[in-house]
DNA sequence: AAATGTGAACTCATTCACAGCG
DNA sequence: CGCTGTGAATGAGTTCACATTT
């Protein structure tokens, strides 16, 4: 194919699978709890239970980091805490800015998990001039005008967007232009960013909709006990396109068509 | 042992892949925007761009729902909005309770996306007696004692946990015992639930740690651009420690928890 | 001509099962 | 023995590419 310049095929590189990376914080949290209880070592079985995964997966995950366990014994808790922290980049102190200090932004600023390990709230930024100077979680809110300034002065590379959806892309563009290369987006919108910038998104309504999908399925599945079906069908929707003769998945779906 | 199950039970009914389910809300949002602009039809290419995925994936996703497009033309926006809404269970009105009305809980209660489509905040619940009766987002907070009551009276099957980590499992157990079968967990802890109960988790610090991992990687790879290096190495005796004794790389890591 | 719908190929992730080491 | 570490087997998800339909 000759895609010009892929990445390195890396015969033996640091290729940690994305799915594994996403679980490392989970392991780290479980290990930290063990560490606080002064537990010296832990088996893959125990740690997996604490992290809510199965032990084969956990061992495979750790195998990408190296051989940090002792056969017949398990893993040294302190040592693993350090190795995972290092792998995740938490032996550095990452300055973070939060943009959009509404209800959510304020909640995030107050979130204890920030300072606890690896992250530091470098600034809170809001577009409302009335907010400027007001302290939230002990930090004075600064106006959006200062954004580029703040990013550069503090060497910020991670930004959190907690603005309304309408402002998110614009804020994102400014963050990126100022040097931010990782963004955590709480606004319910798709962000477009240049190559090399990472975006992760947290979206309440998406999560709820996924739950609703499975919930709906449970009701029809039957089988044994249908606990609390609840959810009254709402009138809505009756005004749907006049059904031509579309095909359902197979045959046709039960009822619920617009009457 | 019994690790908290979260994954799909592989119902033998109509098997829509989990990854597809997770994208349906994204498509729905993009379609709703088009609908508001009175756009009648849309191609897979256009819709995919709006949702931030590629078009082959989108077409494959839709193929699990049925044949809702027209070759040579595209998809009817209104019709697709309805089909996806129905598939996600949003033609019902799901009552939801939020437990833990701190900063985060209040932010969630105020989140507009709730009422907008398919969900209704049935109650806000908090363990602090001083909160009882206080209105948040126009709804009076109720005390935890009322929890079982509220769940049953309202036929609630979806619960949102926004308590401190220490209280989350206990709240979860009570929700489940009262009939809740889907839980959205904002507390930074692994919940253990019986089979048949779905849990999804939203965790700020995990997301940040994943970003930090990739951010760290960017620094070392390419030498050309290197925009904003930032992140000062924090006090950290580089001594990787050949294991064994020693307290640990850092002091403590308090359990992170939302206010 | 245009764009869907889908088998087939491919890539990524999980699970199995056991060899190998302390 | 007990438990890790890992190839091999299986499964899930994505992408390709094109026959098919309007």
C-alpha cells in the first residue's frame, strides 16, 4: 500500500493495546487501595476481582508492560503501583485547564481526584465576565480572553471542555491553537481536531441511552421475573414518516409502529 | 469470583453488536440536528461525517436495524430518527433517580439533556438530612430513607449514582434490591451487581489518565513539531527501586471522590 | 449515476490452557 | 505446589470492495 509514513511497525516496541491502556487506571486504583492497607503482594486472581475483570485478561495486560510478577507468589503491590504510574505518565504533574465553569465545570473543579495524582488544575476559564475573579474550588476563575496566555505560561497540554455544546468547537480550536494536544470533552457535540490531538468524550445522555436500550430489551425478554417495567409509553412519535413498506431486520418487528 | 458483570448476556434475540448500540445515540443526535434544519434526506457519507465516524461503519451499523435507506438517494431523516429512537427505547419515558446531590449530582440534575428526550428525573436523593426538602433544578431533594419507596412508586429502573466512592456500593445494593436494573455510576469505584443488572461507569480520573498516557508518548516520539512540552517532572526519586522493601514512590493516594 | 447493503478479509481483543518458573 | 506469562484459539469489530437497487 505504501501509505507513505505509517508509524513504526515496531518489532518489539511499546505497543500497548488501547484496551489495555484503558484498564490500567482501574488496576492502579485497586492497587492503591491495597497499598493503603499495606498489603504487600497480590495474585492476579485477587487483583482482577478487585478491578472487576478476569484474571487472564489482567495477566495479559501486565505482560505488555513487562514481567513484573513472581511465579508462585503474585505481584508486589508497591512495585506495580510505581510501574503502572510511570507507564501512564503519572510520575509527571500535568497541568490541566477547565473551560466552562457552570454547574458541571464547578463540579469537576471540586473533584478530589484531580490533585490526588498526576494532575493539577492550572486554571478555570469562563466566557462570562461576571464570573471572572470569583473563586471556585479555591481558584479564581479567569476570562476566556486569557486562554492562550494561560496555556502558554503554564505549559498546559490537557484541556477539559465543560461549556455548552454551541461553544465547544470554538473553545477546542483555541485550545489546540495554543498548544493543547489532549482534550476531555463533556459537551454533547462531536469535536473536530487536527491529527495528533487526542479527544475523549464523556456524555451523560449517550450513557443513559445505552442503558435504556438494554433496559428495553429486558422487558421483552421475559424468562422469569419482570421486576419494574415501569416506563410509560409516551404519546410522542406518532408523527413519523408515513411508512412505505420498509423492511425490518428480518420479517418484521413487533407492533410499536406509529398508529 | 463474582466480578461485577457489565457485559452483554448475549441475548439470543436480535443481536445488535454492543459497539453499534454505543454509536446509535451519536447518529441520533446528528439526525436530530438535521431534522431541526428540515433536511429531508442524508447520505451515509454526510451523516457519518456529522457523527464523526466513517461511512462504511455507519452503513453496517444501520444494516443491523434493517434496510432503512434508499439506494441512490440516502436515508430519510425523520424516519431514521424514529427508528433509532425506537430501537434505543426512547419512545418510552424512563423515570430516573439521581442519588448523591453534591456538586456533581446537582450538575447532573440541571443537565438539560435529561428531559429533552426519553428521560425524566423522578427524584433526587441524598443522605444528608439537611438537604431534604431543598430544591435542586426545581425538584425537592428527598432523604435516602425514602429510596425504596420512590423506586417502587415511580417504577424506576434506571439509577444514577453520584455519591462519594465509599457510599456507592451500598447505594447500589439498595437500588438493585428495590428493582433498579440499570445503573450509571459516577463514583470512582467498581460496583458489584447481580446478573441481569447493567452498570455503566463514568470516571473523570480514568479518562484523564488515558489522555496522560498518550500525551506522554507524544513527547518522546517525534522531534519535529513538539508544541508545548510542559508537564514538569514532579519530585520523584528516579530510583526505580529494585523492588523489595521501601515504602513507595510517593506517599499516599487518597480515594478520589466527588464532593 | 449514485448510494445502499453486505459477504469476505482483516485487525484488534478476549479467553483458553498449559508450559515454565519460583 | 501455586501462580505467572504466553502462544494458540476464538470472538468481536472494522474496513474493503462491489453487486444490487432505485
